[in-house]
C-alpha cells in the first residue's frame, strides 16, 4: 500500500509540472496576425477618420485599426516608415512639397460651381471625389470639373460608409456603377483614385479599388468642415495644420457647404503663398 501511494503522489506531481510547462509555453507564443482589421470613421471620437456621411442614416463602427497612429498617418508595419502611406496602405500625402485640396460628396448645383469659380480665380486645381448618383444627376458639373483641369476620384455610388464590409461582388458593382456614371459625362477622363466614404477602409474595398485601377486615397488633414463649424474655423484649421505633402479633406456637397465655400477665399491665397497647391495627378502616382 505504501509503494502504491508513493507512485500515485509522484504521478500527480509530474502531471502538475507538465501542465504548468504547457501553459507557460502557450503564453509565450504570439497570437497569429489578423488580416481583417478595418479603419472606420467615428466622427467626434476620431476626427482623423471622419468624413461627412449625411446622405445615409447608418453610423460607422466605432472601432479603429490598432495600426493607425494618433494622426491617422501610420498604416501597417510594412508601410510604417513611409510618410506617404497611411491606414491599410492608403495614400495620405502628395509625396511632394505641395499641398492637395480634395472635395468630397459632390457635385452639387449650389456649391460645386462656387468652388470651381474660386479655384479658377486663384489658378488652383483640386481633386473632386465624386458620388455616383450626383454625377448622374449633374453631369454638366462633372464635365466642368474636368474641363477646368481638376482630377476625378470615385467616392462610391451613394456614400455608403459600410460598403467595405460588403461582399467583393457588391463593392465592385458599386464602384463600377459610379465610374460608369462619371464616364457618361466625361467618357475619356481618367479615374485613378478611390476614396472610401467615412474613411472606413477594409482590405476588401482596397483590393477591389486597386483591381479596378484606382489607388485608395485617404487624407492628412481634416478641418471637420462636414460639421459646418463656420468659414473662420475651417480656414484656421487648414492654414494652421497644413504641411508639405498635406492632402486636405473638404466638401462641396452632403449638407450646407457655404461655410467651406467662404473659407476658400482665405485658404487659397494664404496657402498658395506658402505651398504649391494643385490637384493630385489625374492618372495616379
């Protein structure tokens, strides 16, 4: 009986030691890398990812990529050393000493003509991220955008912030429908850029946009004009934060954009006095 008891005790001790070693080994093995993270817009919580989303009722997810830095300029580790590359490999800089103004959600019959007139007065070109249904409704404005030397960017059919979470087939159909509406107005115009509404990037929407020949375009500087804070605050935000290479997010539709229009009268002369201000290359970088 004594020998059997001793064997039992030894067995229990060995089992406990082996179990402890197993758990310790598991704790030292890193979790596998995730490939399904998404950068999402959250408005007030993360203004660096915020894009005006008035055309839809749904609010974007409040989560954000753990790879994104506090200024939204850092993407995955493979791009961490490239200041031109941001969330999930999106473009966040012009790659030059110049600054690029981008206008989202248009065209709009009230605000886009005013924006175009002011840009013309100051001899500045910009990039217009066009919503497909608006391009279909106002094709003459798309024509004018191109005729005056500005660059076009696909901004989805109806500003669907959740588009990136949908199937690749749905994403592809949406982006193609938008490009077709744009080309119905300007058949030969290049569309080399895609901007996801809300900045809600996912690997699926990036993959599809690239497959369709469009580079994913994010931004460096968001003055939150989509909140309509007034011309003075919009202008001050842009002028105080602009740096060489900045891509500035502005809006010519999606709400009352008169504040943005009025801010341009201050932004353009001061910005042009410090930087070269021009559209992103129409055929991409």
